[in-house]
């Protein structure tokens, strides 16, 4: 047996996974996630369905109802943000459409109604129906005809002083609400509809409204639903929706602290349309953090499937037969690289989740909120929105690389990788468009003079994890300084002009990405330091050499991606660049014998994966999951 074969065989799941590593990766939500696995044996989760279409949608809503009953209702999650995140992580791994529907139900609709709404005869029963999953929620904000529609909502909500009701109106087809999941019959749906509040001709800002869209058989008067064509990327019952004087009671207005007095006088303590927009969309913090946690959980599942398949897949190449494909350097380079990315993202998300849970107990302070330019998401929370961007990119890379490296088996939906890749594709835009988030975040970093990048004490040994982090700080600081100097040279009356900022847009994206990459490197370094500080005893804990090896690999791959900047700016030499490549190769060798520990740390339970290609006997698993023999 060769050394590589022995290492590959030793990389099978161990009987006692390292709990320290799992805690670092998952934070405090793992017990809540694992407790949901009992749902896998219930009828909705054992029932098969086609990849898309009405039967698939029906199963998704049956699963959502079963999940809601299991956790004690939607309102229970509103009061337990850590458990909410656990539910979203679990559902993204098990069934991406369930995750999307659950995010809207729990993190958006219930949150908006309870946080921004005020009690009333219309709203209270609606909240109860959504809580019991008698009615399913959707969100209607994006309008089909124009980009950046979140900043220029055209759907109107006119106040009728005689009845103290609102009428929703779509001014023309370009303002139709896009991609809300309310199509089909047999289910009751409601929606959080974002509209411009108009009062006696006065523009009062954008507010959400809780609207009954349909019961099982009848669409609400004035609402027109057009079913959209099916998609295999996170399939749901998507639709275009327009309004024609649809009436909504006063307490369907999710008004926060705004009000309309009996004499018709409008009052809003925020006193500013941009702040009102950010406050109306404050529930996007739930969606951003939930998406970051869930997409990272899906990435852990994807890389587990991909690596386990490569461990079991024997090849018949003429250099050596009966060799696991994971013993080939090309496979190691691809799969260990995405494993390192998934670890880095998990460490960052664990910190963002803890921050989110702490912040949920504090009221939202919009006094220092940045005014959105392209979209509102970064103004609600820049770090949460950027972490969602990172999780989307890393899931797309992990699922795509693992699918590609699995050959034709990666194309079978039963093997999950296509579903996870589709989830990443959807979340390029869902919970905030990723490019617009990066643009707004980059502009905020430039204009917010209170934001500073720490100065690295010294780069030290550049070809090391510590050196890579120091160089990342140096690069982010250099990009920020250059952009600020370019903006400072612009006359004051031109600093808000399209002509000023348009040439800078690619550099704003580069700055946001550099900031994001630095945060990932920092999170990895902090996790390693925490693991080292909590290790006790004379024998080194098995996760430490594994973490050190993967940390070095991640740092070198990150540094490889930015070598051109460092070479241009003199922070690295050409000989340093050669050393980076060589150290990356050595890190691959170092990761290989520790694969069992690393996979145990991130792998979901087998029952949750249910991917034949991840099984020890792939052939038997495929026959077992296939249709009847003819």
C-alpha cells in the first residue's frame, strides 16, 4: 500500500469527532441543528418529488408546515434568534427551496409584522395564521422593470382618510412585483408588500404592508397574479404580482413609530426618507445573517460530498490502477482549496452569528446609518451583508468545483451538488444583490472617515499565515488610501455626481472584496488561536496540526490571488512569489494526512446528506436510490 493510499483510507469518518473543532466551526447552534434531524423520518421529508413543478412546490410547503410544527410555530423563532439560525442552516442543507420559503416566513414576514407592526383586528389574526402555517408568507419588494427598484419603489399605497384604509396600486406593468412565491392554488398566501406611502399628494416614504394575497381558492380583490416559468434553481411557485386599488386596513400598515392622526396629519420620528427605507428593510439583517449561516452550512455539506466521493472513487489510469482519485494532485489542489475556504467562511459566520444574536436584543439605531446609493442592504448592516456575499461566493465555488470533480455523477440532483449550486446562484440576488452590496460597502468604506484599517506591526515572514494577514491589511489600507485621495481631489459640488463615481466602481468592488478577504483571514487566525488556547494536556489535540495545515493552505491561496498587487507595490518580490507557490504545495501535503479530522469537523450527519456519491459503496447506493428495474 502506498503512502497516499494509506492517508486516503485513514481519512474516513472517525468514531469520535473533535468537538472543539465543531464548536469553532458552528458556534453555539450545532445542538439546535442536530435536534431537527428527527424530521427526516416524517412523511413530508421521506416523500420524493420531481425537480420542479407543482408537486415539488406542494412538498416544500408540507415540509415547511411540518418544520413549523416541530419548532413550536413561527413566533417561537422570532423570540429565539439562535434557534432561527439553526433552523435555516438545517433546512438549507436538507432542501434549498424549504430554506428560501422558511427564510421569508420566519426571518422576514413574522419579523416585519411583529417588529414594525402594531396590534390590530386585521394584523393579529394574520400573525396567528402565519405562526400556525395556515398561511404562508412572501415578500414583495423587487419590481420587474428597473434595476435598483428598492431605492425607487413605484408601487403606491394611498391613504383614504374616510375609511382609514390604504389602497395599493401598480402604476404600470414595469412596477409589477417580481419573484414572490404566491402562484398556484390550494394554499393561503400573504405578503409583505413594500410601497410608497402617499397622503394627500404628500410622499411619506417607503413602508411595508401586510397583505392577504389569496386563500386556498380565491385571490384577494384587486390583486393579479401571473405565474412565472419554472426554474430548477431553488424551485418555488414564483409569480409577477400587480395591484389595482387593493384595500389594506390601517393596521396592515407596518408603520413602526410613524402614524396618521385622525385629522390626517402624518408623523414619522425618523423624519428622513432614506432612514425610513433602511428601517423598513431592517428585517434584511435577519435574511442576510440567516443566508450567510445557511449557505455556509450548505458549503460544508457540498465539500463533504465532494471529498468523500473522491476518497471512494477508484481510477484506472495507466500510471497506477485501483487508485482513489483523491490521491491525484489535481484533485487535492481543487478540493482541499475549497475545504480551506469553507473553514474560513465558517469561522467568520460563527462570529457574525454571535454578534447577530447579541444585537437582536437591542433596538435598531439609525442615527449613523449610511445613505444607500445602489441598494439598502449594506446600510442596514455592512458586515452582515458582506458576509452573506462571501458565503454565496464560497458555496458557489465549493458546489461547482465538487460537481466538476465528480464527473457525470455530480449532475444527478440526488447527489445534491446541483441544488447547492442553484442556491448560490439564487443568492447572488436574494437577500440583496451581491454586486450592489459590494458597491455600497466600498463607497461607505471610502466616505466613512471613522473607518480605519489597522496597521500591521510588521509583515515578518511573508510566506506564513501571519504574513498573509499582514499583507492583506497592507493591501486593504493601500486600496482605501488611494481611493480616498482620488475622491478628495474632486470639487465638493461634484462628489455626488455619476461622472465622479462611475470610473471608480470597479475599484470600490475591489476594496470591498479586500476588506471581506481580510475579515476571513482574521477569522481563521482567531479560530486557530482559540483552539491553541483551549488545548490542554501533554499530547497535542488532533485538531491543532490539522488546523495549522489548513490555515497555511488558505493563507497561501489567498496570497496567490493578490500577488500582482503586492508585486506592483513592492510589498513582495518575485522570489517571494515563488516561495508562496511552493509553500502552497507543501501545505497540500500537510493537509492530506489530517483529512479525517477536518472532515469530521464540518461534515453533516449522513442522514442529512443522503447523497449516493458520498457513500462508501457508490454503486450500491445509486441502485438503491434509482427507479424500478425494467
